[in-house]
C-alpha cells in the first residue's frame, strides 16, 4: 500500500503509480493542500501531465481511504489557500445555491480561520470546545464541497454524464493553464474559466447578468483573478507569456479537451448559481466560445454596419449611490424589505459584509439573486468580531464612519480600515464633526484618513447640534443624515464653510430617508433637522438604474440618429444625471420623451447634431464626459460648446 502525503501533484502521481504498478496496489490519500482536499483527492482520477496537455496519461483508481486534517492548512501560503477556494466556489456554483450564499458572505471568516494558524494559533480548534466560529465555517465549506464531489463521483465514476459538471470552469481554465503554467496556478486559471464559462451561459440566455456578477465578486473575495488580463495573472505570467493567450491558441488547446465529443466542444452551463442547465456538459459552438474569450470587439462605423434604426431598449445596472443608501436604510430599519435591481459590485458587497459583521440585520437572496431580502435590525448594532475591511469603497467608508457610532449598550472598539489607496483618501472633516459631537474616534495611522478606531462607551451617537464642513464631499453630509434618526437626541446639522459640494446627492439621501419613513426638515440653505425616529422598511424597494451609465446608450442614439429607451430612469429620478436627456440632448436637436420612470431619445439625422453653446453641468457632474464627446462630433459650423 502507498500513502500519498502532499498536494494534488503528489496525489495524482502516487495514484497513477499505484494504479499501474503490479496492475494496481492499494493507496491512501492524505491531502495537505486545500485544492487536494476538495478536489483531486476525491474520485479516483489519477494522471500525469505531458507537454501536449494536462492529465493525458492516467487511470481511474480509487483510494481506500482519504484523510483530511484542517490544521495543515495553516502551513499553506495565502496564495495556495486562494488556489483551493476556486474549486470550492466552483462546486457551490454548480450544485448548491445555499452553499454559494454562505461562501459569498463568509470570505473574511474562512480566510481568517487559515490565517489564525499562520500566526501561531494553529493548535486552537483541534477540539470542539476550542474551535472558533471562523474555524467552524472553514470546516463547513470544505466538508460541503467534499460531500458534493463524493456524491457525484459515486454516481458517475467514469465521467459519462454527471461527473462532467465538476469540470465547470475547466474547459477554458485548462486551456489557459496549458499556456501560463507553472507561473499561474490551477485554481487561478479555473477561476478565470468559471467567469468566462458563466458568461457563455449568459449569452446563451440561461443565467442572468446578476449571477455572473455575483460569481465574479465571490471569486475576487477569495483573492482569485477573474479575467485573462487580470492584474494578478499579468503580474504572475508577465506580459510576454500573456500575449500567447490568444483566442486561436486557446481554441487549439481546447481541441484535445477530454470532454469533447469528436470535434464538438462541451461546456458546463449555469442556469443559476447552484444549478446547471443539464446534469452534464452541454454542446457549445466554437463561435460563441471565441466571442467570449476574445479580448475585444471590432466596432464598425454606422455606414459599414448598415445599422437599422429599429428602436432599442437598454437597461443599465442599478445606481451605486442609491444601492449603498438603500442597504444602510433597510439594515437600520424595522421589518423586511425586498431590494430589487441592486447593483452587484465590490462596493456594495463591502457594505453588505460590514453591515452583517455588525450583527444588526439579516440578508438572503431570492429570484436567482435578483432580489435581496433585508431583515432590518431596528438600529441594534453590536461590536464586530473583526476589523471592518472596506477595500477602496469610499462610499462605505464615509457612511459607516458615522454608523459604527450607533453601537451602544456595551464597551468595545471597532476598527475601520481599507487598502493602501483608501488610507490616502480624506475623511477628516467628518471625523472632526463626530468628535466634537462626543464620539470617540482616533486615527490609527495618518491624520485625516483611515484606519479609524471607534471606542464604544455605551451611549451610542449623542446627537444634538453638529457643525460639518461639506466643501470636500457631500458623502459626509449623507453619512450623518442616514444615522441621525438613531441618535440620542434629535440632530440639527449645520453645514459650515463655502459652497456645498454635489447638493443633488444630499437631496437624494433626504428623499430616500422619506421613503423609509423619516422626514428631514430643511430649515435653511445649510441647516437640517432630523427627528429621532426609526426607519420603517417598505415591503419592496426598486433601485433606479444608474443615470450616469444611461448617458452612453442615449448618446449613441444622438450620434446615430436611432431611438433608444432607458426604462427605470425618468423625470422623477433621484439622480442628477437623469437630467442629461432634457438639458443636454434636447438642446442638441434630439427628440426626448420622458415620463416619471422612463426616457426615450431619438437622435437627429446623422451629421445634424447641434453644439450646446454654454452649459453648467455641476448638477450632473458624471455626465460631462459624455457631453464632451457629443460636442466634439457636432458639426463644426462655427459654433462652440462650453462646459462649465
């Protein structure tokens, strides 16, 4: 009998030798890497790589036993941990919506369970009594992933059908790996493959855009790359090697993929996160695969494309500004709220995770991830177990700087921190205002920037009169406004200094607070009074599409003389950029039809777009770039556009 003690390479090599020597001798798998635990040690696939491709020489040979010891994971480099998590995320994505939800919400816990051991705490958790919550979560996700693979290979040992599902992400991932290995690890290539194969499923009309975005964000949360030109892969492989990862080369490598039937390539297609279209890989045309793995697309001129003027409907993603505000409001409110069209991005995930870490609310997904169900905690927050890492999410950092001060009823401290860029971004005026109000906040590194340490003395947010300089960011104002209803006494917010920056975003915050049951009184141009009154969650809240993103398809209509409709953005929009169609496109000669919730633009005949003259775009700051491009292609008939 042979013992395979090590990672996936050792397990595959020893298993192949055991299957071959004397026509087969027994062997036992003792995987010491996360990737081997959840993937290669289970199922009896043994093989070695050849220059022609991965796993081309091998055998099916089942181990007599598989032993996994979580303690060895503490000896792994962080990159090897991420390498294994690619397979864990992959398994949840094909098999279990519930497990995917857990992985999505638990990245920091799972990561900290491994890092604890690297800091000399590896012996903790060997008994149930000493096991931390993070270690329990790590054990859960590994056991769940191993359980799924064990079930699948039991029912389809030789990969005649169901076992092919375990190759999600591997058809394209293996092709990438064949070119960039050994600099880039298996799990890193599979992570990119998962995103690209999910995108194939989206283009074929199966999984939705939200599902692909959630998968991408979940893989990133575990430190994995999600695109061929991802900075992680670029750094590891180098520009010269990366240039070899061309569509033609990838398609050539995929010709020898063992899942193919003849020349027909087969891809595992997701129906939604946790469920596949078929219980086996599906046939996919080469043209679709090439389209998705290509680095870009050729944009032809209108004349070349012989474009029709058929009306087009474009639905941009949800507004980030509204999404972040809705998350805070619903989490602090009482009752259940279903948020639809929420933007799925790194920033909103950071906000979600931080609100969960403070224990004041609950989240779950419905409608294949299109609806977020928030169970509000009525403002009852608690000290998080770990520091709140906010990445480079500026909105989350500013909003939560005030929110963490609502934690009362207990002693303790909360640290808010972020990445290197976040530690350079200013937050001083907001901290000054909160300190003057009685909040105990100290800077951990540089004055005026994160990380911040907030000390909870049991009183929460004092309230009363607060003076705030709002000449740097309107988010400082919104931060205090959003948390003010839970202060000890009603807040009178006085804005001091020069002109207030981005007033439309302050108006947006006040309008959304009213939708959650709290009316802010504006007693003067720079003074607001907020009552102490808890938010009441509406049963449903629909996030408007992002008005800044909507300027692009509307501008396309203006340039090409076609008709484009953007639903979910109209005259009743909370966003300043929603004025773009009326204030910019209509004066340029476009026909604009706008209802409270929809905007349709028809451009003039090609070549007859008018210059704007003089326009002040401060109320719609993010739209000025689009306006600049339109002004540049307006006929040069002596007229000039000046954007102020």
